C-alpha cells in the first residue's frame, strides 16, 4: 500500500530525525508550564523588585520532582536527563528567570557532577537532601583573577593527614548564600590544568562563609555572592573524582550547565516573542479590523519565531548528545551562543515594539534578566572560542 504523505523518491524505511518530544517530556512540559503560570507568574515581578530569593517556589518545584531529573534512580532521582532538564528550564525561565537559574545550577552544576564523578558513599550522603530541595547546590569555580580563564584559579587545597585544608575566596557564586553544598575547585599542585581538584564542601563546616552580595542588573531574586573559605578542613573522602581531575570535571560540567543557560535564554526569548505577538494582535486599523501592526514589527516577530525554533533545536540536539554520553562541548557552546544572543535581541524588540508598556512591564524585566545569559557559564566570546576550536579541530 502506498503512503500518500511520503515524499516521492524517498527511500522506503528511511531513518528520519524526530523533532517531536517523546510523550513523557510533553507531559513534563505541560506540567511545568502550568506550575510556572500558577506559582511563579504572580510573584516574579515582586521577587525582582525586592531581590528576594524564591525559597517557597523552589521548594514547590522540588515537590514536583524538578530537582531530581539529573539524579540516578538508585539514589531517588528520576534520571530523566539533560533533555528533560532543558524542557523544564525553558518553562520556568519563560516566567521567572531567577527561579530558573536556581534550578539550572542545582541540576546541572551540582547534582550532575555528583552523579557523574561522585562515589557511592558521596551519593548516598548528599542526594537524599538534594532531591528534596532541603539542600540546594552551588558551584564554586570563578575567582577575581579566574573568570574566563578557569585554569588561573588560586584557591588552594593543601593535604593535611586525612583532610584537605582549603583557603581562598570564590566569586560570583549563584545561589551561594542559600546553598548547603558547594562543588569547590581548588589548586592541589602548581600544574595549570592537572593541578586542580574538585571537592564537596558543606556550608555548615567551620571556615565556610558568605561574603559580599552583588547588586545586580537582572535575575535579582537569584543571589550572587562571594564564598569565603578560611582554613576549611575538608575530609579526604570529600574529594570529587581523582586528585588533579578538577579541570576536566569543571569543563565537562559546564557543557551541561551551558545547556541550562541556553534553555533559560529560550524561555526569555519565547516570553518576549509572546509579548510582541499578543501586543500586535490587539492592534486595529481605522475601521476596527485587526491589522497585526506594522510590517516592520511583523518582520521582527517572524525573525524571532524562526530563530527561536533554530536555537531550541541546537539546544535539544546538544542535550540528546549529552544524554547519550557523547561529549558535546562544541554543540553546547553553539546552543548557548545562539540562544543567549537571541534572548537579548528578543527583549530589546519587545521593549521597542510595546512602547511605554514595554519600558515598565514584564518586557523591561526580561531585558534586564537577558543580559547575564551572555556573561555567565562562559561569556559569548568563550562560546565562540569553544565552537571555533571544535570546528578547527574537527
Ligand atoms: N570536558 C572534558 N575535558 C575538557 C573539556 C570538557 N568539556 N574541555 C576541555 N577539556 C580538557 C581538554 O581536553 C584538555 O585536556 P588535556 O590537557 O589532557 O589535553 C584540558 O581540559 C585543557 O583544555 P583547554 O586547553 O581547552 O583549556 P583552556 O585553559 O584553554 O580553557 C576555556 C578553555 C574554554 C577558555 C575554559 O577555560 C572555559 O570554558 N572558560 C570559561 C569558564 C566559565 O564558563 N566559567 C563559568 C563559571 S560558573 C558560572 O558562571 C555559574 C553561574 O553563575 C550560573
């Protein structure tokens, strides 16, 4: 029997890429969209105005299982993986990017490296509290002199018997003041890359302190702080992975983290696209008929719609590769590069097209929230560097 929808000439049984989400992820997407509308939409503007951490909303997100998607089943996780994480993060970020980045950091920068590099004992100790949100995770890599150049970090870890003694400040730590478990990268020998190790550090240990809190342009409800480590005794059992493996752990983890920020960018871009669409749909001509606004505005909306789909496919492709265990540094960097630039353009367009309403409403908040997506987890030029190295090396 012939298939009338089949392209003439296409080989029978041809394998095709499937651009549809599987049914379980469609259900997750619908659940998180409803959650974001119900729980986050009413509070997002207030959280931003008061720079107030969304503690209760994050607890409810944990109740929905959103903090366990990158955790193995044997440790209480749902093990849904990176694609699921991207899907749920787009939904959270389309409403509240401060909540979105909190969940992204917890899933991709704390739970993921523990799942991938942690030993059984470490997983048994920390996952039960991380999956319920009782403990939030944070990632302590950056320092004043080591932002883009990770390997320049100077925080030191010296071996003393059965412990490591950590000293040095860490800067720009997302969720730092709210987290209970830190993944800390410190120097264990002078070798630039191979002299870095990763540690699991508890907030409650003597010598762990929270320093300066940044006053920020956007994602103001997500606290960004300095974490101070002053003679912190870390048990040798809390070394994550092997001694000297920290640089590889940091960069591998960031491949996943960048998918989280790409998804944050998709959420912001989609929200701005929708604000423009809804606004243009209200515009009427002098006979009262719906006109859809000026052609110039419609062209901007069309470009955003096309670029949003393109950036989403880049992001989901990289997530699928990572879920298959394939290194996706180039693909994750492409996704973050495209999506973060797009959300900044989308937010600027929304403010411009909505006029006075855009300058003071949700579009204004998204414009401020969008800026950081081109800065954290590797600035735009770092993504270009990673893509260029991948293209030239590949
Ligand atoms: N996975 C595993 N290994 C990796 C890797 C990856 N993704 N990327 C690199 N490596 C390995 C390399 O294979 C290489 O190994 P060998 O020495 O055995 O050959 C080694 O690491 C060194 O790699 P590079 O030569 O590429 O290292 P580099 O010093 O040139 O640095 C860089 C590369 C891309 C510039 C990197 O430093 C980088 O990504 N910088 C940006 C840092 C960043 O994103 N910071 C974000 C902070 S966290 C944050 O922002 C959280 C938040 O607030 C939300």
